[in-house]
């Protein structure tokens, strides 16, 4: 294990940028740690009087200004802020802790800040504006279509009750089946449109696995979780991705009695494995299980899981042995993993 021995080593090893605020204008800097250029923050800074506010995403400026102002009025010794800041051509979430000190008159005499950098840059201007409008429109259209499909399915069921011709009954059942598939696809899009729109935070891995398991009926299958106190920097969709993987076990893992969920460290982050001792997945199916529409169910679960995980930079593969069980391996990049063995 390598230990950090100096502030310079610290700034090179972790995604933290430090700077001193100008006490006469808290939205100006006095000194900035050298690694700010590495993350693309304050790229034109000379270290003196750099404008902080102009680098913050427009929609976040009012909130952080108000929170910092309130902290000063209350003479608080520290304040935690969360906002998006420009890093090169992207906006990136940061968490700032600002330490404040005052003289006997209540005037600020120092203000030191530390920024923790998220590893997941996102074009938030597109997501928070364009996607919000588009998703609202999609939700409205989807709701109307689902209502019409419900009516169609109802009429088809009534028609089946009064039709006596075997050929027409067969046609009616096929029409019902097609309408149900359309309905399932529309419901799937309701989950899919949430990708990338929720706020990231550090989440206990064991807690989020337990939450996912609470949504799945595994019956007599025994679960063993070996993740200790590790945590991930993700949003709530990570739990949904886990649910989509776990819900396949009681349905497809014929003969499974045990499931082991284990996290181990790798050179580039961590490997989270979900392994059962069921029938496994045949070699000819391994390459297609993440395709939309593949499988005996609605064919959307593992497809959605893979897409949700990709938002966090996590990749997923199936590495089980046919006849011995399935093994899903999630490769987690180190910037979003706090590994605690």
C-alpha cells in the first residue's frame, strides 16, 4: 500500500482541488492548488482574483450564493455546497467544503475551500433542460397511449367471449398478445427515460444490495453478501440495475439454492460478482442476454441493467459455467468506489 506523505502527493493522488477565497469578495480566489489545471477548473487562473461564480453552472449560482450567504450571517465555521462547475468543455458535479473563521466583530478573516471532483462529467445543460422537456412530453404521450391500449385490450377480451369461430378466436388472442407486448414496451420506456437524471451521492454498497433484495422474491434461496463497508458514488438507478439482475435468479436459475454477492479489489477499481449455483446460461445465449427483446420474459431487464450501469462507467459481463450456475461480473472504476476490505 502506498501512503500519501505530502500535500503535493495528496493533490496528485485524489480528486480534490483546494483554494483560498478572497475575504473581501468570496467569489474571488486568492490561491488555488496546482492540480486545478489537471481537472480543467479555473484554467485561465493566475492564482489571484479568479472569478469562481462564472465557472459554476448558471442554474446552481443562486442556490450556492444563498447558502454561503446564510452561513456567514449565522457565523458558521463551515458550509458544505454541492453544485456543477465547468471543467474544460463539460460541467461536473463537485462537493465543496468551505471552512470559515471570523474576528471578534464577526467579520470574515479566512475562507478555505476544498472541492471533491466527481469522476462522471455530464453535459448537464442538455440533460437538465432538453431532457426535462422531452421526458415530460414522452410521459404525457405514453400515458395517453397506455390508456388507449387498455381500452383495446378490454374490447378484445369482450370480443373473445362472444366469438365462436375458432379462427376468429385465434386471431383475437394473437391481437391481445401483440397489444400486451406493446404495453410492456411502453412501461419499459418509463424506467429507461430516468437514466442519467438523478443526483449522484456516496451510497453504502451493502445497504443498496439489501434494498434491491427486498424487492425480489427469492423464496428458499440463501443469500451471502461480502462487501463489508464499501461504498459507491452512484444514483438510485444502481439499485434498479441490481434488481433487474437479481429478479432473473428465481425465474431462470433452475435448481439454485445459494447466491453469493462479493466485492473484491482490482488494479483499476473493483469487481462485484453476483453468482448462483443454478443451471447456468448456455454459451450460445451469453452474447445475447443483454439484447433488448431477448429471453422468455419481456426481454428488457438485463438490457436496462446494462444501460443503467453504463451511466456510472460500470461494465457487466456474464462469466458463469453452463450447468454450474450464472455469474454476473460488474467492473467498477476506482473513482466511484470507496473500497473498504
